[in-house]
C-alpha cells in the first residue's frame, strides 16, 4: 500500500515537472538586467534565416544511417549524453586527438562519429561555418530517438563548439557501477534532477553494452565469488551464456531491444536490469517510485523523456562568442 502511494505521488510529480518544464521552455526571454543562462540564447528559429534546411538535412542523414544499422540510434543518444556530461553540450567528445575525451579508454565503445562527420560534411558544402557540431549532435540525438520509435521534441539551436577536450574528463561519465547517490550528485551538478536521472536512464530501452561493465555481477559480486543476489535467476543464466568474453555485446533490454518503450522499467521491477546503475534505480527509495510510475504509465515516460532530453541538450552550452563553429568536428579551427 505504501509503495502504491509513492507511485501515485511519483506520477503527480512527473506531471507537475512536465508542465513546469514546458512553461520554462516556452517562456519569453528574461528582462533586461536579469542574469541570463547561456541556454537562454538558444532559439528554435536560429537557423531559419541562415540555413532553413539544416534541420531537415540532419534528419535525413540520421534516418539513412539508422536504416542501415538500427543500433546507431542508441549509439547517437549515448554519444550526446557523453558529450553533455563532461564539459556541457559543446561537442568536446568529437575532438579527435591523443589526449581528448574521445581517446580515453572509457570512450572506446562510443560509436556514431562517422554519422556526425557525414552530416557535417554535407552541411559545410551547403552552408560553410554555419551549423555547429554541438547543434548537429543534439539534433541527431533527437532524430535518432524518433527513428527508434520515441517522442519528438523541438530542439533550440545556437550552441557553439568548445575548443577544449581532456581525456580524464571522460571519466566523469557513469560507467555502470556507481551508486544512486553518486548518480544523483552528478546529475545535480549538471542542473538535472532525480526524475531526469530515471528518465534518461530509460534510454536503455534500446542499445547494447559490452559484458565487461557487469561481469562481476555474474561471477564475483562485491568480492563474494558469487553472483549478484539481486539478479533474476533466469536472466543470470541467459547472461552467462551470452557473455563468454568481456567484449561480447548484449542488449540492455532483453525483452524488446529494438522498441522504444517502458519494458526497461518493467525489467528493473523483475530484477532483470543489466547494469548495476540501472537495477539500483528500483532498489533505492528515492528513484523506485518513478520507475514504477513509468512502468505502469508509458505516456508519462515518453512525455518526460522529451522534457529531460531538452534539459540535457541545454547543459552548460556555449553561445555567441564563447566558442566556435568548427569546419571539421574532429578538430578545432586552425589546427
């Protein structure tokens, strides 16, 4: 009975959170003299005069790539998150040199770079030095969500590309073994809350993971030389069959891996979450009510996903003269 009450409370919080976020997104610009968040300088119509077809070019390219390889949908969403989680959404993850975030060991399984390069090359031919790599990646993550069957949302544009990317910074991104408190603190530092944490984790409704991050759950959980007791017995047997090597790939959602839905949340309730960071969302009383609410009310997840992704795309953005528009997403201009 207590959990049911918390679930209803979570549903109410999600609805209020959604309404407040929508009002914030649609709000008019702050008055003169009021300190402005860099995200306030983003605009839905930023490219309408400069290059109105930019958004459609991105959409067409993303669709073409995903049609060839559906797994790229999850990869692009993940790439966007890795970018925003470090220095903000500044395309620093795309910079390709020896000591950049992209070169870090923890970034070795990231994919989708070729898609972004393809989009950028096309845009540069039609409108040189106009569309930033940060905007491309943010829009591509939205379009990848839509092509995977998820919700559509309007992306405000005007981000500039950063000039700094440090390999050690990539270690800030969750690796699948952090506790819920650490995740909450990370999200809070980026202006995101507990509801955003649960919702964005729901992107694991699609996508895959190498076996390495969770092998300890199968054989030696917390040094016990036994499997994680919170892991569903049947799911444990399945994972042991599929994970012969740490580099083997398994779906994050074993039931509907190619469908953008809330089965991911249902899996957590059945103790069939792949990553510790995912499964703990249902065992922690701060996040569990939201997991239950989204599992029982799929429309809440979809509506909140577009809100949380909009918030993610606005994290620590560079605008106006704070960055540049790279000619090539792999390198800072003039390098």
